[in-house]
C-alpha cells in the first residue's frame, strides 16, 4: 500500500470514470500525496463549481487529531484544502482571526469572536461537520463539564450537528469516547460520549441522547492517520462516496471506512517483525528488534492499515519503531487494551473472560487465531527455554495468528 507498484496500477485510470470501488482501491493503495498528485487536474475539474465547507468542532481531547492532520507532510493541510476545494470555515485551533476583531467587527473577547463566527458559519446548512473530542453529557445530562464561551459544548455540538449534512468523527474521543470514557471513579459523573458510540455501545452515542439523526463516518485512532481523515473527506467531497446511500457498503459495523480498517486484515499480517513471531523470538524489553507480543502488542487483533501505509511521512509505525501496538483504533480503546505492555494472556483477558469489554476489540480475532496456540509459544532466552520451545515445525506454522487473514484490504466495498 502506498508503494510504487500500487501507484503504477492506478495512474493510468480515468478519474472521472472511476467507480466507487476503484476509487476506494486507489485511495487505499496510494497515500494522500500520490493520490492528489496523480489526479490533481481531474479533481480541480470535478470541483470547479463546488466549494465544500467544513465546520470543525472540539470537545474533550488532547488536540492530537488536528496535530496529526497538520503533520500530514506532502501535501500539507493547506495544499490539501486548496486541491480539494475545501473551505475550513471554522476550526477553533486553526482560526486565523482571534483577538478582538472578526472580519472587522469589534467584539469583547476571543471567546465571543469565536461565537460570532460560529453562529455565522452554521447558519448556512449543508456543511461537513468534523467532530474532534468527546462530548460531555454530565453532570446529570447538563453537559456542563465542557463549557465554551458560557455555553455547553453539548449544546454547541447539537446545533452544529443539526445543520450539517454529514458528521465525520475523528479520533478515538469523538468516535467512541476514548480516554475520556475510560474506567475511572468519575467516569459516570462526567458521562463523556462519542458521536455515535460510547466505547462499544451504540445506544450511548451523543446523537441518540440529543435525538439528532445524521449520517456518521468514524475515523478511529488515537490519533488517526492524516490520510484517513483527508482521503475520507476527499471521497465524500468528490462524490465518490455518496452520502448516505453508499455508507452501508463502505463502512464497517463501527462506521469506519473498510478501506483503512479492513475487516479481513490485521496489522500483524504485514508487520516487519512477523518473521520473529513465526520463529518464536520475542522481545521482553522495549526497543529491541524482535516480535513485541510478550510486551502486549495487539497488532494480531487490530484492523488498520498502519503496517502498509505507515506513519510520519510513510516511514514507520509503532511496532516497527519498537513499541507494541496498543490497538488505539479499536472501538473499546483504551479499556479493551489495558493494561498496556503486558502479554494478553498473562492479564487474563483472552480466553478466560471473553465477555468483558475486550470482547469486540480482541475476542473475535483471538478466537479465530486460537488463544491456545499463543500460550504454547515460548520466549527464546536461554538454552533451557530454547529446549522447551523446540517442537514440530508444522505445529508452529499452524498456530501463527494472522495466517488465515486475507490480504485483500479493500474488503467488500
Ligand atoms: Fe482523542 Fe484527538 Fe487521542 Fe488526542 O484531539 S483521539 S486524546 S491522541 O487526539 O481526540
């Protein structure tokens, strides 16, 4: 994915005649840079008369999703907005006009300036609402745990959602509550919600609480890859994914685009440390060069294209750089991944208590690969351990997780 071979396969295609399936394969195979470079003139033609407004709102979060987008490299955010003819009408972190003036109008505080602009922008309906961060519903349904300019974020979000044509929730906080909804003594009091889900619970999304019905696309990840955000917006804006008609075909049960979160493909399939896994060679401290399974790596259960797309300018991703995957794209993250840095079986998540919060994120995949197989794999540390792990080669091959997973990352699109 993102390589020269993939690029060659797609560069001869006529963008205007490209159907949805081919378009999705192209965005899946190419990074944002290659995709936009290849189809730039066609895109400009397609968008000649269109200008899609984006309203980007922020709730409970670390702003890492916006940071990730800004770190997107080539094209950078500004280039991408220009090429896609997108108008970032409102984004609190990136607003050019803060201070006491908005479009020449005097106002009293920076909060009020943002409010004025917000009111003006949402008046005209039909924009794409990008939601970053969880929405506080607490205490007691008031939403007062997040106040902006004297208003609750819950109410700001509701108003922005009501006038939107589509909501794209970015990051784990907005899609599933993320760290805000993790188990804690004050979790119930704060009652943070994702847009359509809270952790794995679709009944508890803030939209249902508000009684607002809008199509939703979830871009999971803590934070998400810049390509996942930009290319999703591109697909919608260019009409390659029709909203809402095409959404059931292109999204998974968690409303994530299957092209980036393939149901039949896990990160482990393409991990550069996969050879160590197959040989039973494991690191027991971070920053080594072997498989990170014993350090709690969740790549065998995590559906995302990180290993092929790679991060930081397509150079690397967590396990490649020596840190185990913590499955930050899974709907139950972070609770379904905790405790971090401990082998899953050691902490009793797998096999013994499959009806826990880990069920969705880990359970199904784990059952598929066979938990017993992993238990029998031994760390190679010394002659004693080496002796224990010696066994029929065929048996080890059978037991390797991910073997059964398909390589067709496009899924059913
Ligand atoms: Fe959440 Fe975004 Fe995690 Fe941060 O702002 S997805 S805390 S890395 O990045 O909302």
